[in-house]
C-alpha cells in the first residue's frame, strides 16, 4: 500500500509541476506548452490555455502512472 501511495504522490506532483511550467513558464512555440494564441491583432496577441492540450497531458500522466504502478508492483 505504501508503494501505491508513494507512486501516486510522485506522479501527482510531477503533473502539477508540468502544469505550472506549461502554463506560466513556457512560450507558445514550446512543444510541451498548453498555451495557444486565441486572438491576434496588429499590435496585440491574446494567449489562453487550450483545454484539449490540458486533457491530453492529464491522460498521458494517468497512463504513465498506471504503467509505472504495473512495473513496480510486488510479485507474489
């Protein structure tokens, strides 16, 4: 049980760190960002968070956590 909780916390904190970096510390040109250009005029650019990219990243972390759990599971 401790291994399961530890792995969940590790994946959860990695997800939160990725989400923070992908929203606040990345540019639109980075491949791992969740930002997208919502509106562009001659002198301004409106940047927002793409819900689709956030959902795809969440699914990737869930699948990655499940794979790590299956790899680190105790053998009986």
